[in-house]
C-alpha cells in the first residue's frame, strides 16, 4: 500500500477481509491470474495493449481478523499523512458485520469499504458479496450505526439495477458508493473442455469494460446525492478524466497499476494536471459531471439523416478489400482505382470506415 501511494496514488484500499464463514477464500489458488490477449499484442512489452482480459480468482485478504487490523495500522504508520488507507470488509451474517465494524473502529484506517460486490464469494457456499446483494440496505443500516469512520458501499454491477441499490444504501446512511467492481466470467480450453486457470468462475475485467463502468456511473450521478467511486476498466489518465466527466468523485485502478507499475500513478497525475492547464481548468471539480447533459437517451439520437453514405479517398485506398467483407449491403466493389461505393445500396452504417486499415473511408451527408 505504501508503494502505491509513493507511486502517486492518493490512497490505497486493502484487499477485503472476509468473515470466518468465508475464510476458505484466504487460501488462494496458484496461479490465480490469467491474461488473455495481452502478450500477443504487436510491440509487447514496449507497447501494451489497450484491450485485454484479466481473469483472476483471489476472493479476499489472506489475513484473519487480528492480522488484518494490524496490517491496516502498519500501513497507516508507514504512509502517515501522505495518503489515505482504506479497509474493506465483507461478512456473511449481521453478527459478523458487527464484529468487523467494531474491530476496524479501533484501527487507524481513514476509510472503510463495505464490500457487497465480490462476484464469486457466494460460489463458496456462503451468502456474501454479490450473492447477498438483496441485503445491501440492511447491511448498510447496521454498519452505519456502528462505524465511527467514513465509509462507502461497494455494489455489484451484476445486479439487475445497481443504481437502484445505490439509492437505497444512500438512504440507509452510506457516505459514498463504489461502482467499480468487476464482472465474473470463465474461459474454456476447447482441447480439454476444461476451464483455463483455476477451474472456476473468477473476476473478469480489463480496459474493454470502461464503457460499462461509464454507463453505470453516469446513471448513478443523475440520481444520487453522495460521492461516487468509479474505476472499472481504468487503463490510462484519459479514463480518469472520462469518469470524472460523468460524475465520479474518486477513481480507482487495479489492473492498470498491477500491469504498468506503481509509478504509473505519477504519470497519470502529471498528464491530468497538464491537460487541465491546457484546457484552462483550475481543478477536476470544474469538469465533474460536465458530460452528463451530452448523453442522450436512445430515443433522442439523430435517426435517418438525409443522404448519409460512405466515401472513399482513392489516394489512401490500397485495394485491400477489408471493407468489402464487412459490408452487409453489398454496396462496395473493388476496382483498379480502389473501392467504389454504390450510394443507392449504402446504408450509411459506418462499418467500412471502422475497419479500413488505411483510414480511407469517411461518412458524408452529401447527395447520393
């Protein structure tokens, strides 16, 4: 945790402490991390991919109650005022929640996270994490009456309506909500018909989930009155800006720091400050939520605009044919001059523009 803060982060959240019913999760499988579509990226390791999947199975901290509290204290002693140390708790019964809250009250933790989002805790046979999502309000109300420290509630994005749950925990006393939890998933080896990795469902995430995280945070920002903690899919500094623009007050990163190193946080901070200066902003507060008015409802987007069709720049087109295989309207013909678009057939979907390796295709609103 100290390395993370020394690397430029403002704070660190310790891996969740599970109650005694979930102590099986303290014994991690080996190995517990699997990266898909990572090392095959062109230019690796000097160039890292912006789209990959991290599959992992590590339910909780390997510490018991006493060790966990000692670890939190040790981290705070090392960090001091240079960063915020956050404890994370997850229980299977109200009695366990009460025990852990009373214990963490006696620590030097700056903040407490109530983890009701772990995607696979319930798979161990206990009612925890996402498996106890219907108990979020009751858990929050109980802990709010015990905790002497500020706290947030981490909600599973796999719930039918995580924002509705966030509204309920706000009413129950939550000071903030954390909407940065990963999904759960699995991959199958077709040669053995077995799962790749530990063999069970595990955390399933990566930069490709950024859009999903932005969706949930933007929806929550319009309905909540407490700070929102975001972080799903964060890979670079621009992602942090994006989350703030849809209303996040705090942005976390797990895989981004794990794979790029602790010091990536300093680079992110420097890049964000430079961007703010160049744009004439004094702080992140000035951009928090500014994207929300620009997000349209599906029914309000522009539909059937007159004359939209694809146009090919023959100076760029190298006749590779990539566009023809992705055109579902048979509107593109390959000629000696280049790809020719039949505007009477072109639907204006934009797929040819997206797949063209030469960026030779644009969309036009001119006459067909």
